[in-house]
């Protein structure tokens, strides 16, 4: 099922212009091909695997047959999972007061704990670049952890943030972090003598969620843009000059943007009551909704793997959609 809306509006929110663009959606783009009967607060996917987090449990699901998805196994931390990323067969997990947990999720075996590190406060989210895991922590900001040996993660330093850190994402030698209420930060990972941000700005739009999400769009015409899903909006930051990040007009979806997944310049949005939205950010200054899928209950997270789009629903299952024209 798709939604069709036409129109364009500009509204003023907290002193910043928020652009809302709605265009006629394509029809029959999504086909429901399966469902995973596991409640998930967070979801990520790679190849033929889906990774579902709820409370303190991370579950690995085989989606090679979307109509017969099956659980491979699960691992439960003592505390809630606030964020995680999967890299080279390992899941790097921000598990609240338990800190950083590193799980082996390769192959068809049940996930096993390879290593862990207690961070100073509450670990929220993780990103990985080279042999470094970046962990957002409510006390220290962004912790830099060497993970060359996953069994022995080592804290090497921390970058201070003004507020409560929520998410971090690394892209090459640069990392981007967000905090509550409104902070955005840029870190130069090539610097080994300093862990402080090289650039920062304030969005002015309150980031009122502990599960804000950052993702980096592919470069376009030499311009690099970072998306932040927070406060029900998609906030955009031009980071072409890392030392001087610039806030761009935010984008308002029909619902409340909670979480996102990227496929090139297409951004798949878990949009709460409005279900799934697909936004084309080929031109960041002029994003367009190109499709949608109305879910029966609110969409809380989304992941993409090949032609599959997985949508985690509030209080229930994960829908497996196949995308086509």
C-alpha cells in the first residue's frame, strides 16, 4: 500500500526553516514478503542477516528466505541496548551501564561475547573506523576505544560534548556526533594527539530522544551532508568544511521521523504513525518523498539489505518488504 500526497510547504520551527515536501508516490513499489515475529526497538541488516535489539537482547535472524525468516540465536546484556552497529562479523553494542560489548555474529552460530569495556557512564551508541570504536557515553562524551584485538578493547581517550551524547557515525577519517539538546560535533580521526572536536554547531531544534541517529549521505558535487534523525525531523548538516559545519534547513516528513536507513541517496524513514517514507536526497537542498508504505502500527526503525526493506513496528513484529518497480 502506498500513500499519495501532493504539495509543498515551508513552516517556521524554533527559529529555523523546516521544509516539507510531498509528491505523488509511486504505486506497487513495495511487496510484503515476510514477517519476523520478534519485537524490535532497533534493527540493522547486512546481506542475508537482520540484527534486532529489544531491551538488553540482540537477536540474529537469517533472512535469506524472507518468507521463512529464522532466528540464529541471541545474546542478552545485563542492561538495555541503546545502539549498535555491525562491522566485519562483529556487533559493537552500546549497552547502557554495561558499556561497550563486542559480539561475534559471524556464521550460523549463536552470538558470543568477544570482549567488553565499561565506559564511565551510560554507553549509548557505537561506530567503527579502522581499529577504533567510537562510543557515545553520557558522562565522557565520545570514547575512543582501540579494538584491534576485540577480546581486549582499550580506552585511549575521550572527546567532551556539551550535552548528553546520543549518536556517533564514522566515515573515513572523520566522525560526527550529536548530543542532547542541540549539539553537533565533528572529529578528525587522523589526529592522534587530541580527542577534541575540530568543528561544532548547534541545531536550535531540540533533540529530545535518546535514540537519535546520524548517517552520512554520499558526496554530491563535492558536497558532504550528514543527516540527523531527531526531534521528529531530519536535520541536515553541511560538513564539506569539517572545521565549520553548517546547519541546513531541516526536512519534515508526514509523521515523526524516528530512525533511518540509507541506500545511496535514498533515505528510508521509520516515520511513526505515518509508516515508512522514502526520501530522495540526491539534491539535499530539495529533498523529495518518492514513496511510502502505510503500516498498521507505528514504524519505529528501518533497515535495508539488497532489495529488502525491514520495518520494525511498535510493540510487535518486523515486516519484510521487497522493493521493486
